[in-house]
C-alpha cells in the first residue's frame, strides 16, 4: 500500500482545484405513512438533532458537498412516486432559512436544480447539496411526491442544516 504524506496530499488537492475528496454519498429513507400532511418520517445517519428527528445535519468536513439519494418507501399503497423524469426539478425544492418551499415560493438554494434525477421507477431521487459557503446554516426543503409521480403533489417538508461550508482544506 502506498502512503501519501500530508505535503503531497496538499499539492494534489491544489491540482484538483482544492477538492481532495469526492462528494459524500448519502442515502436518506423517506417513509410515507399516509397522504395526510406531515405523516412521514425520514431516516439517515445525518440525523443528529435529537430535538428534530426529521432534520438532516450536513457536516461537510472539507468534501465537495453531498450526493443525496432520497429513497421513498410508500406505505400508503396508493403508488406515490417522485415526479416523472420530465418534471424532475419539482422533485425537491430548497430555501435557506425557516420558510418551507411551496408551489408559490420555491427555489434551489441548497440542492442544485441541475443535479436532480429520478430513478428506480420514481422511488429514488438524487440531488447534490454542495454545502457551499453561501448556503451554510439552517434550511428547509420540500420533497414532492404524487400518485404515479404526477400532480397534484403531496409536499413532504423536513428541514436541514449545512455546516462547514468550505469544500477544501485551507493551508494552515
């Protein structure tokens, strides 16, 4: 096994645009219990806020963000899915602060719009959270699901926190 010393790693990081690591790969499991508002739960190792069990906390640790795969488990039997691939950008909205994104007021301030993809017959949605400096702090996001992946969408709106905004280790 070849070892790379810290000095060589820092040079490598600079040659790679300051990104010495790949993005974190994260799975989040979203359990839809019923179509009633708020009847869902979220499970992931990112849950580290005991006061808010559905909140995800993204600790970057100098990686270039997170590639998050949201896996829908539809317990309703009504065939809920993430939006169809042609409407994928409406699968997840995100806003910094405490306002939950909705149909009238939404954006892609945390999860990048261009990174959104729907997989697995609509049961998985992947999006990139760069956790960049301008998007550090508390945020809200809405996952939209619909019967067979079509509107009207049922909004699932857990929250999150981005920490450590830098994507590379700075020289110390």
